[in-house]
């Protein structure tokens, strides 16, 4: 339709052009179009000139064709390809028109490209323009394609330029360049297409329209600008109409405006750092309607783009209207709109309506950036969706999808209705020095995520937001997220109120009606951060910190929050508050009192709060008076919740009452006298065990001398730390500190322990208390099987029956199995068990418990082996007495059996001839237990209180004085047992030599005759040369028991070494074979080697810190237990064989004969004398005493 109109206008010009010398030229194509009939069409017309462009190009070089302003020229390009070898130059003509015959625009196979059947193509790599028109009044171009030229069309000072259905493709430079330097000019483009221009240029455009001091009317409709390779902008319009005025006789001078109309155009895929459309005007009305700006990008690296989609900058424009725009997918901001208006110029508001800005990428104003200087703004039904930022912000990280920037001298209103800002990866709306006014349709700001502040709206300190109450305008803020201010973030002045009272900002958001839903702030202010809501009150006197916290007065904004509103609203911090135990915030107290020891720590749970009491993190500041303060390890920065801070305070001089520190906050918009928190400090006298030195409490001299003791009054109620086996106490009667090294047994903790010497029980283990942890805590009783205290009752007395039965069972077991010392197979096991028990503290390190195995060792030592109560009130004193009871009880049982057998033949036949060996075995088993009980009874400790006194106490219960009446009885009993034990040990050890002196004086009164059965029980299994061996093992037990009673408390690491040395000596002494039966000797050797290896490996484990002691102990005891079980099986086998000889009838007679012969030889050997004894000496009384009776002792294994 428009092309027909264009042809009609051209025909009218041709009819009326006789007097104007109008010339019509038909231009033949260089390459005719297929089936076009161009030549026939041309030559069949009368008065028609038909030539190619080459002809006209040469002809136009003649000046005769130029400088004739009354001349009109019309060129009709016939279908086909017109090759142009040089530019077509027209100058100083009235009109020039180029019309493509049948030049309708078609789409190629690539639907994005449009072209005509008439094509004008420049030859080769052309650098010249297709058309150059200078000072031509009227230019009309329609219906063809220009491709491959340096520039498409150059127009200078052309009054009227019309272009219809023209496509300009693949130009090295610009497609069209229109310049008007004065006067008026008109540019009209309709249904045109620009594609892949600026292929080699660096400062070019698809099309440019420039008016310098001119009134230019530019109308571009239904035109596409796409895929500009190196374009600065797709369409560039620069119009300056400053010096153009028109005189009116009635009203005087008035300003005439230029006009720019962009309607239904598209700007696609251009490399456009200055915008797909770039408009820069002065005194020009701008109308952009129904246009699309999509996928334009920024590919240059030398500067940031203004906007890749749309860039518009106007000065003193009367009207700027943007309507139904679609700005999407641009890299380097969607749209940049800058409107300025000088104060004497009347400018209507910038209007943007029914437009969409989505999926654009930029740092600030990613979707739309508006700069308005003295011009109001109206946004109606604008949608801004899914815009992102590119980390290239040069504006203080103000990432935003919509940015409104207004005059800093006079804030301008931004009227908003029906705004939708949704799903942007930056602040939804950023306002700088603007007044946002919401009215009419509700606005929705939702699902925006800001990497910094203000998820929904960000207001700088000169901006505000409000709602016109009678015109709707509710703002819905939903699911927005930011660091501060998930819904709204408002900056505040940093000026101090007391210095600049007139600069206090007005109410910024209090008059805004908004609904907040699920907004989130990482730091503070889920819904609102800042905005000085407290300024919205009728009484605007802000005199104290409490005035800032008071947000109870109703305002349109605060009405939408439930009380309290501190979780939803906050601001820059105004003051410091304390926290309650339930992590609540207490701002009512501005001064608190703390009592602390010099050098101790003051612990405070603090938050910094802003407007309405909302938590707002900040860095703390501090001022002090008469106190030295050292900050704790934590950073002095509050968080989003209550945070604990610690301060080490040292006394300044002798001042104890007038010391305080003031804790304030940084970044406050206001400063009040009551904003900081004042902490008054009262210094206490140093606690016991400390002395005041250099303003702090440190260890007193007694603790300083001890190794590995640390003192710190900041360690709450337990200010002393130690990890050695020691007991520390303060004697208030003598005012001295007691440090007792080597706490007895395992009463005190050896791991790292915090304690107070006013409460020494904290260093005790197993619920113990008292001096040296020697007694049980109040209400507790000592348990059997350990040193632990527990709450017991008397129902456990029934255990007496268990002990009675256990004693009888033990005697019966030994009688039946013949597992006695007379055989020798149990000697090594008892030595192993006794030695193990004496060093149990080392082997059972860290209170390791080995079920079954530990009971096995305990039972061999006649201990209970399990931890249990016995009687209410049992203490260490009576428990020590109980240790003597069970051994004596089983001795009495065996003694009764022996006496009964002596007087009763029936009992003698029942119990056989093993009574004495069983008694000897039980005495040996109880020897170590009696020895340990005697040692414990005789142990003492010395408690020294500096040089004031020394007390000697019983180590087992240090609450009992040594040699007190109570202890003396136990001491005397222990001495009796000790003397008996020494006699017993000496007799067994020296019997080998004492028997040689028997009957030298008086045989009837010689005790060796009386004790011969008992002595033979111990010496029977050994060779004559080694009858002292059992006594030697007894001496070894006595030695290590005595040594361990000292080293276990002071040098426990020596115990393992002593055992290793002792066992090494025993192995060396027994290397020649000490038992008459080799297998018995090997069994004992296994036990000795076992305890030696356990001690050696434990010593290495402790030294190298392997931490495997429980495993070593478990393996060692398991080996002994397995060997013991095998021994029981062997003894049971022998006992059954003797008891039931018919059981072995199937054995070969020869084997029985050999066995009897072996027994006979054994009997003969046992009665043989040494080689150097004479026949007479063998029958001497001394030899008879030394002889071992085979009727009593059977060594067969």
C-alpha cells in the first residue's frame, strides 16, 4: 500500500515536472533478473533513457548534472543485480528519487534476511558509498536492496529524506548516514531492513540521523536493525535544536521542537555498546512505541556500555514517551533513559508504560536505568523480570534491575502504578535521590535476590517511598532476599545529629503501605532495614537511644507488622544491648555491674540494635577508665544473634571500685549519650592460691614451685589446672597452700584437671573426698573390689555366705585336682598373678576393665574380683581389716581338715594325703595378699604446710593420723603378720640348708621334724640343688611389694623396669633346669617370660605413647588363662586315672609295667644321696629329714 502511494507520488512529480526539467532514467541491471524482461520494458517505452549504473556513474562525474537546484532526477531500477563500481554522487539538486521496479521486499531462505528483486551491489571490497547526496532538497528511495558497499547512503543537508522498503546489507561501514546542519529536515523510513552492516568499521551504525542546530522530524516505522557486527548502535539519532526559535507576532518568541518517532521497530543481535537504539537529543520530543530490543550485546573491552538495548538521552524535551517496549536478553543493560530539563523549560514527565524489561544483564539498572534531572517520572504497568548482574559494577555494588536516579538539588517524583519486578538476581528497585510514589494499581516486587542490600527496594539516604492513601498503590513485597533489608533497604545519614541537627533526614518509608511476605535478610531487617521510621511520629524530638527504639506509634508502614516488630525491622546500629539467658535482648539497662578478680575475664553477651530494636551487626568500640582491658580472641563484631564476648581486665593501681569500660558501636546515624553500654567493674581480692602481681592474680609461691601447674582466675570457679598425681589444698587456719606430690594409690586424678583449692574434692577420683582423697564423699561407702565409693546399704551383708562357700569350694578344688605347690605346676602362675596384681595400676592404665581376665587375676590373689557394695559406712580402715579375714578363714578350714584327719581315720581316708600340700598352697596364694595388706597398713604420708607444720597421716585414709589410737591397733596387727611372714619366708628359703643341721643336738625337739611335711610341700618338685626356689620367689614378692609401695606414688614408671630386671635374673638362674620334671619347669618359664614381656612392652608403649596397654594386658592374661586351663585338664586327667584305674584296662600291659618301673626309678632317685655322701650318711637323721616321701608327693604328670 505504501509502495503504491510512493509510486503515485512519483508519477505526480513526473507529470508536473515539464517546467522543472524532470528527467526519468531507467536503469538496466548488470545481471538481469530471471524472467524479468528488463530490456524490453525499457526500450518499449517512449522518451525513456535506458542505461546501466556504470553509464550513470560516469555521467554523474560531469558537473553539468549538479548545482541545478531546479533540476529533478528520477531513477527507476529494473529487476536484477546492478553492479556499482563507484559512488553515485548528487549535489545541489531539487529532488532525486531511486525506485526499484517491482521491488517488493521478500524473505530469503534465512527468514531473518529480507531483500528485493532489485539489488544494487558494489563491486569487490568496496570502500565507497552507494549513494552520496549533498544539499538535495528531496530524496526518495524505495524498493531495492543495497549490499556490499563501503557505506549504504550518505546524506548531507537533505531537507526531506524518505525511504520505503529498502534493505541495506553487508556494508563495510554504516548503512545510512543522514546529517542536517541547519534549517529543517524530515526523515522517514518505513519497512526497511538493516543487516550485518559495520563489518569493518569501528565508529559506525546501521543508520544514523544527526541534526546540528536544526529542527528535524525523524519517523522510523516497522524497520529492523539486526546483527550489526561492529556497530556502536543499531540506529543512532543525535538532534540539537538549541538555536532554532520561531517568532510569533502575538506571543513573542517560542521554541519549536524536533520530533523523533520510533514505531514498531526491532533492534536485534547487534554488537551495540551504545544501544540497539541510541537517541541523544536537545529540545526534541521523543516517542518510542511498540518496539523490540533483544539480544543486543557488548563485545568491546575498552569501556562499559551505557545500554545494549535502548539508550536515550534528552535535554529540555517537552515530551518523552516510551510505550509497549519489549527489552529482553540484552547483555550490558536493557535500557538507559536520561531526561534533563533546565529550570526555565517546561518538561512533561517521562512516561514509560506497558513495557517489559527481562533477562538483561548489567551491574546496576540491569533491566532499566532512569536518570532524571528536574523531570518527574511515570511508570505504569511496567514489568521487569529475571535480570542478572555481571559483576562489573562501578557504582558501589548497587546491583539493581530498575534504577531511578534523580536530581540531587531537587528530588523528583517517580509515580508508580502496577509495577512488577519479579525474579531478578539483584535489587528489584534502586532509588537515588528520588521520591517513589505508589498509587492506583498495586505493585508487586517478588522473588528478587540481591548479592548485597535491599532485595526488593533500595533507597539511598535522600530517597523516600510512600503511598497516596486515597489512590490505592499497595506494594506487595514477597520472597525477596538480601544481606540487609530483604524487603526494603534505606540508607541513612552518617552525619552526627549533634553536629548537623538540621540534616536529620525525614521519614523515608513510614508513609508506605506495603505487605511483606517471607522476605529474608542474611544480616538484619528481614522486611525493612533503615528508613528512620521513628521520624514519622508526630512528636519528632529524638533525644535518646530509647526514642530510636520506640516504634509503637502507628504509621501506614508499621500497621502491617505484628508486635514486636524488631524481628522484621532494623537499621544501622544505634546502640549496644545485653542478652538475657534465653537469648532475649535487653536494652533497658544502659549500665551493668561486674565483679571480677584482677586479671580475670568479664564475659558479656551482646548485640547491637538499630531502629525499632532490630538486631544489626556492627564492630564494637571501647573506652576505659582506671582499668586495663585486653580483648578476647573473638573479633569485636556482633552478629545476627546474641554473641559472647570476653575481656581480660587488669587492676590499675590500687583502684578497685571506680573502674569502668564503655562499649559502643560504629556506623551509627545518630549518637546519643545512652547509646553505649557502660560496664562498671569491681575488683575482688585474689582467691586462695593466688597473689596480686602487676595488676593481675597469679599463682602464689607454693604453686609456682610445683611443676605443670597453671593458674588463671578466668577459669571460673576452678582457676587452677594441673595434670600430675598430686593433691592441692589451702589451709585457712594457717593461711598456707599445701601441694602434696604423689597422691596415694589412685585416689587423685592424673589427667588434666581444673580445680579450686577451696574445694579439693574436685581432684579426687571415684567419688572420694577428704585429705589426700582418703575417704568417701558424704553418704557414700567404699566398695569391695576397687577404691570406688558408692551409695550402699546393708543388704549386701549376705555376701558373707558367698565368701564362706567360696572358701570351702577353693579348698575342695585344690584337694580334688591336686593343683598344689607340691606338684609345682601352679608356682609360676601364682608368681605371675602376684606380680601382676602388685603392678595393676600400670597394667590397667586409664581404668581399663577386662571382664573375666581381671577376675581371673583377682581370684588367684584371693580377691573378690568384682566391684560390689558390702556394708553401709565401709571405709578404708575397716576394708583393710577385711583383707586379713578371708586368708585366715581358708587357713582355718585346711587346719581343721588336718586336725580332723589326725584324729579320725575316716576323714583321713576321705581327704587323702594332700591336706598339708593344700595348706601350703593356700598360704602361698595368700602370701601376696597378706603382704599387700600389711604394706597398705604401714604406709604413711607427710603433709607439709610451708614451714608452719608437718602432719604424718595414714596413706590409705589420710583423715587418720599415723600412730593414732585407731591406726595403732591396725599397725600392731600388721607388724604381727609381717613378722610371721618374714619367719615363713626365711624358713622356706633356707630350709635346704637348715635341714642339714637337723638332729645335730636334740632330734626330738628339732622343729624340722614337725615342719617336715610343710617344707617338703614347697621343696618337693625341685632338684636338690634348687630347693630354695620357692623361698626365692617369696623374697622377690616381698621386695617388689616394698618397692612398689613407694614407686607407685612417686615413680610408677620404674615398676615395669624392676619387673623386667627381676624376671631376667630369675630366667638366668633357672636356665639349668630347677624342676625334677622338665615340663613343670617349662610351664613356669612361660609365666615368667609372659610377665617380663608384658612389663617390657608396657614400658615401651608408655614411652612411645602407643596407647595399647589394655591390648597388651588382655593378650598376656589370656595366655596365662589358657595355660592354666590346660594345667587343670592335665591334673584332672591324672586324678581320674588314679581314682578309677579300671578306666585304663584297655591300655597295654607293657605300658603299665613301664610306668611302674618309671615310678620305681623315680622313688629310688628321690631317696638317692649325692655322690659325695657315704653309705652311712644316707641313713643319718639329717638325710632322713631331707628325704621326700613318695607316699605324700606324687610328681607324675
